[in-house]
């Protein structure tokens, strides 16, 4: 089995997009240098990525439609989600404290029933 067969597509994607950590990128490029078939595969992916960027660049530069801008403007801010998560964490913590206190209060009765 050659090295290119061991490099998953997600790693090739991240390599071409420049999203690998320096260490992983170095290791991947070293593996590709030792494998001409894998190196050609990476070069083909790079050419395809450049072609897609060139073809879609005009569309990516277009302004968003007004309807989409209005929807984005009317959405709740991201802070709302953080506040909700915070209250869920606080509620879970308080529920745990309540259960702990209830068990502490009931422990003498539980011990007498169990016979400890």
C-alpha cells in the first residue's frame, strides 16, 4: 500500500486549503514527496481548488440579497445562546446540589433500612 492511500481525503482537503497545523502539514508533505502518485493527486486537488476559486470568485463577491440581509438582521444575537447555556449550567448545578442535600438528609433512614 502506498502512502497516498493512507492519507485520508479530509487531510488532502485541509492541506490544499492551508488548514493543517505546521507539524501535520510537514509530515503530510514528507509522505507525499516519497510517493509520486500521492504527490500528483495533491497537485490535481490543488489545480481543482484554484479552478473552483477562479470560477466562483465573481459569485462570492456579489452582495447578499436584501431578503437575506433582513433575515440576518432580525435574528437573535449570539449572546442569547450563551445566556441560555449559562442558565442551563447553573440549573444543572443547583439540581445536583438539591439532590446531594436530599441524599444527605435521607442517609440515616437509608442506612437503617439497609442495616449498615
